[in-house]
C-alpha cells in the first residue's frame, strides 16, 4: 500500500483527496497497458483517459472557463506515473500541448479543447529545434506573414506526440524584434499541407517523438495565439504552469521505486535474515523516503502557490522540477541496487523506472538550466 499521508497536508482540499482516491482506483483496474506498439498504446491511453473524464484537468472548459488547477494536474501525474509511465506521458502531453490555447487562446481557438479534454484529439507542443533546445530565444524557424496567412518554414525536433498528434502548437520567429521578442505561437493542424514527419526518434524509454519539417506550411492569421511577438512569453507561461507537474511525475516514479524496494527487502532473505534487518539497507530506505517527502513538499508548494493566484511561480516550479527529478533518479538507482540482478533485468518494474526517469531531467528545462533560473530569481529578489 503506497503512502497516502501526504494528501492530508494543508496544500490540499477534500476535493483533491477524493480525486486522488478515485484516480488511484481507476489506475489499479486499467493500468499498465501493453507498450508493444507505443503509438497505438498512446492513442488508446488518450482515448481511455478522455472517455473516463481524467483529461478534464489538462485544459480549461471552454463553456465554463476557470484557471487550471495545478494541484490536480500534479496529483494526476504522480498517480499515473506510479502505475504506468506511458499513461503519465499521454496525460501530460495533452496539457502541455494545449496549454497555450487554455491560457491565451480565443474562444474560437479554445474549441480545440473540447476534443483534447475528451480524448478525441491528441495535442503537441512544438518548441525545440535542432540548434535551440534550452536556448528558446535562439530559434530559427520562420513564420512569414502573407496577407491573411502565415507561411511556416523550418524544423522542430524532440516533439512529444510527434507523428500521432492531431494538432501542434508551433513557436516560430515572426520578426517583430530580435531574440525572444520576435517569436509567435500558432495552431497548426497535423494534416496541414507541407507539415511532415522528417524522422521518428527512439529513446531509452519509448515514447512517440519526432523531428518535424515545415515546408511553406500555410495557416490562417487566425491561427496566431495572442499577439505577434508574444510567443516567448506564452511558452514561458505554459512551462511555468506545467513544470511543477514534471516534478510530480518524477515523484510518482520515486514513490513506486520506494514501494517496490520496501517489498523487496521485506521478502528477500540475505545471510539468514530479511534484508530489511541490515542497517545498510535501512539507511538506503531512509534516504529514499526522505528524498520522496522533500520532493513532494517542493512540488505541492509550487502547485499550491500557483493555485492561490500567483502570477508566476518561476522560482518555485524550477526548484520543484530540479529537486524532484534529480532525487527521483537517486531513489530509483538505490532501488535498482537493492533489487540486485533483478533490478537490471529487462521488463522488471525498477528497470523500467530507471529508463523512464532520465528524460525528466532534460525536457521542459534541463537540470542545469533550472539552476540558472533559480539563481537569477534568488539574486533578482535580493
């Protein structure tokens, strides 16, 4: 039985506790799914999550617009990640992919949210490029105004849901000013002429990823989200909301690793006694539990702060993501060690967690970038 005591922390309301219990029960019945065909699995997961109502927190309801509840987003990602990393991925990308529309879209643009929240359309967030990953302001992809249209040319890479998405939120240089002030965000349906899948990317924990090519992709000016030149601000605002949820996913992986380790050391005998009686093993378990609780405090502090009305939580979200993802890596590494040979056996849960966690320390702002963000926030406030 996983530790649920954190749900009684003052960060949460009764509705969060009820939501967490209901989702955990759903996950126990439905997850994990078969990962053999990753694209099919993700489509199936989006459909399942949407059908049963679990995608509703990923975007605002166009008919009843209210701010996104970041605590619910984090609870969902933590719970899904604990049961099935691919389910967490499917949920998270619906939120990240539509975040710009939720926060800045027009009522007409927000009609997309009806489909994504119901699991009837898959969304993607197309920000990174071959020569501009963490350095977003240095992107090269161009969107040239042509009457009532924009023509997009260039490439995006490491795009989650690339190849299976129905709609991409694409960031491109529209040239209002140099650097960050000359970037805009546009909605590009996947079937738009000139948009192609240049390459499918394989990684250690299989997810749908792709490099996209844009060859004079023509979209109407109404596809622009916000104003021309607002793209960088929009992207950072979206990441500000969803970055905490990356820490929550890492927290889910770490909790599962801790649970599996407690079970292992309780059941496994070593030198004539349960492993759990060895002080070295107890030390590892204590360190793991400490890191899990500390990460949870940072994640849910960031989520609570945003939900309480803070305009930005740049510092809090960066701390949550950095600490939770780095410490989850350490917790899972200890779990592998405690499982011995089984820990590196393909198909074992802790081997899967070991592969799943690594990418979280890179995407949506690598760990080293988060340190820069935190330092600037701290020094700027001094």
